[in-house]
C-alpha cells in the first residue's frame, strides 16, 4: 500500500519540560511501556524509518523528542520515554516518570496522548495506573494496541474483548481505541484521521 510520506523536521531532544520550546501548533505525544513498539508506530505513520530510532532494547528513548510535521496546518509529534521495565537504574526510571508526568499534565498544546499497549499481554498494573492518571486529569487520549500481527484473528478478538472488559471495571465507557501493526500496515489511517479532526478543532478555536 502506498502511503503519503510526511515532511517531518527534527526540532530537538529535551531532558526537562522547561527546556521544550513553546510551540504554536498542536502536539500529539506517543507513550507506552518500554519496548511496546512506539518508535515503530511513529516511523510507520510518518513513512520515515529514521524519525524515531527502533531498538529491541527497552529504554532507548531517554528524553522528550520533538518533531514538526510540516503540513497545513503544521503539528508536532512528541516521542516520550517508555515507562516500566528498562535496564537502567531506579533513579533514572524515576526521573523519566517525572519527566513524562510533567509533560502530559502541563503542556498547553498537547491535544491527544496516544497511549500504546501491547495487545499480546493482559492489562499491566502500570498501564492501568497510567490510564487512570490520564482520566483523573482530563487528558484526552486514545489507546493504540500494538503488535496485533503477532496474534491470530481469533486470538486478537479475544484479547481485545478481555482488555475492554478490564477497562470497563473502572471506567464508565471505553476511550477511543485503534488496533495497529506497523508490519501489516494497520491503524495508520485511523491515527491520521484522529489527528486531522483534532487539528481542525484546534484551528477553529485558535481563530
């Protein structure tokens, strides 16, 4: 399938939210457990394998990475460190957690948090806590289930149903959900549609 390659410009990497430049366009951050496939999804939706570095080693992203997508209107991709398991010190993981929280809770132009979850596994406690953090602070988010190509169709349906049931034990309704696979090229259209719809809302209020 031919995909439009987005014109993406690297802005910079920042180890403190205070260092991040104030941006005049909407931002969309990508976050999930370490090794959830975050870099692969970012590379997939931009059709550029060099945008976010992929690695089988958890903890590859260690700072806030900003990328400008030069469209009309422009918007930003924000690649955040993964949380959970990573072969780093406890103090480093704690610093990453604080970095993530400060960005998500205080970044004014953050329009949507793309919350990545590996569909192969049942709900993890730190995923549950992070989802609750988003909900309690009224942070708009969308769940992107990754690595769906690793499951057979029946297994995928069962995993999705099980995960939705777990969410509904604490939530009154399900958030927006997208099933993705960079290998089988699933989910890009839905992700881009959400971004475009949100950009239109942002533009209407900005004027």
